[in-house]
């Protein structure tokens, strides 16, 4: 299988998701694959996301982590929603709205 690229709209963010289900071709050798997700915020450009302060995240994980989701995009959307509930993300949104003199 090859890498797929999708554009997600999550809240006010446009996100590019690149997904490779088996970048090292391990499944053929040992039946276990390490999936690769590459997540990049496109709009606003390089804006922080709840899963990345820089708007970019690359993660390798066993492909079985994705089996309970309809797609890699569904997994990432759920990950973003869960991370957006944290106090840290809520505080960063509040700070972004607050004008500062310094």
C-alpha cells in the first residue's frame, strides 16, 4: 500500500494528513506493521494544534492502533478532539484571544 494524503477540516484549521500504513514493509516479514502519520497545519499556516505546538507532527505507531477507526483521518480527528479538551489547550486558546501589552 502507498502513502495517501488527505486534507481535513477540523474546527477553523485546515490540516494535511499523510498516512503510510506500512512504511518499512514489515507486515510481509512479521505480520506487524508500523503505520506513519504526518500531520501539518496548512491554515492558518503552522498554527499550533492541540497535538503539536508547531503545527507539525510525525508519529509512528503499530497499525493495529487504527483498527477501531474508519480511517486514519477519523483517528486524527478523534485525537485532536480529545487533546482539545485538555486544560493546556484551553489555556493556549485563551492566551491567543487575550491582547497583551508585552
